[in-house]
């Protein structure tokens, strides 16, 4: 008998969010592959799970996959968990799952929490169509470029962000998307300091800047869908009027007028004006 590979979601904060099926699976498999075994030991102690844990993380995924596949082929059943939420979602496991499927091994998902879906469900932003892009590039220039490529997406866009960069990333988002878009900041989901704010980007930045404690914790950022036609039109309009305005007046005044005409954020117009 070939063993099965179970992909088990675990809580993203509140331990009560674990499912009965997840506990049962983690108790019944032979080995649990965990991103950080010390972290998972706490979860196991809480739910009295005594299954042996083996380290499986982004640095050893490739090197471990072959021996894991051999174990599965020899009849051992395995579960994969990550530190929080659903494995493979900005977490290790893709290589292992793809190889296991190639070998004809049964991969069984045990669904549960994931920060993306949790945030989307309470954001108040359109949930019929959305894209998730994981973590943004950490370098500013790359991040701005990456965001610019998302500007015309006509669906809710979702990112993960670290507390270190939350304020600068939102500032970049204001520059790229302008202040017309709604943003949802979903912080510390399912935990004591859970905060879900859906507002224009400027107000969310104000909230973050008001208190350093507001910048601590784990974050999901969601941005409302572009009205594709309008936004592209507005950008085209900006491209046409800004050089004309700049020829007649200073960059600051030109940006202010251009923002009024196009509905695009003043800072973004100013940055474009000084590039001319
Ligand atoms: N696999 C996880 C999932 O299914 O959501 C995500 C893992 S990823 C390495 C960790 C990131 O997810 C965090 O930096 C944060 O952006 C987001 N995240 C995880 N837990 C969260 C929570 N409780 N509240 C808000 N964001 C969270």
C-alpha cells in the first residue's frame, strides 16, 4: 500500500480554528512534516498530538522531497503543515506536492484557515473575482514597478506584508493607485488585536502612522478593483494634460490641477510632473 500525503491547514492565530479533521489526521499519520518543529510542538502539546515531527522548510524542500516520496511509496503516511494557515500558500510544499502527484501518490487536502480568504471574507471588497500575489518585492523600485503592473486589474487584489514594510508599502500603493481606491488592512486576524479597516489609502496610512503599535503584527492588504476603463482613461488624460500644465506653471500647482481634473492622487501627479 502506498502512503497518502495530507496537506493540513492549521490556525492563523486562534487555536480554536483548527478543524476536527485536522486534529484527527495529525494524530493518525506516521509523520508530520513541519516548517518549524519547535513552533508546531506547541500546537501539538495543546491538542495532545504525539506524532513525530520532521523539519520541512523552504531551505530543505528540494533535498528532502526524494526521501519523502520513497517513504510514501513504502507505505508511510505523511501530513504537511506550515507555521500557520494553509501549506503552499506563501509557504513551502509546492515542489513536494507536484512531485508526489507525478509519482501517482494520493494528495489529500484537509482545508482550514488561510489569511487571504479570512481577510477577503470580512473586507467588504468585491469577492466575486480576486487575485492573490503573496509578498511584494522588498526593494522600493521593484515594488513600485510590480504594483504598477497591477493597476488595471479589474478585481480585488490581495498581498501579504510584513510589519517592517507595512507603512512604506501603503505609501507606495497611494503613489501608484491614487486615493480613489479602497484598501483593506486586515491585521492580526483571529487574534486579540484583530483589526480590519477598509478605507481610502490615505486614511489607512494615517491610522498606521498614528501609533507604532498599529504597525506591529501580521497583515493582509486588499485593494479594491480598478474601474479598468476609467483608470486607464485617467492615466491617459494625465499623460496628455500634465506636460501642458507644467509648461504654464510650477510642478506643484500643475499636479494639484491635474489631480482635480483626472481624479488621480496629487502625489502621484506631482511625481509624474517632476519626471517631465
Ligand atoms: N500559509 C499562510 C496562509 O494560509 O495564510 C500564510 C503564510 S505567510 C508565510 C505569512 C503571512 O500571512 C504573514 O506575513 C501575513 O502577511 C499573513 N498572515 C498570516 N497570519 C495572519 C493573521 N493572523 N493576520 C493577518 N495576516 C496573517
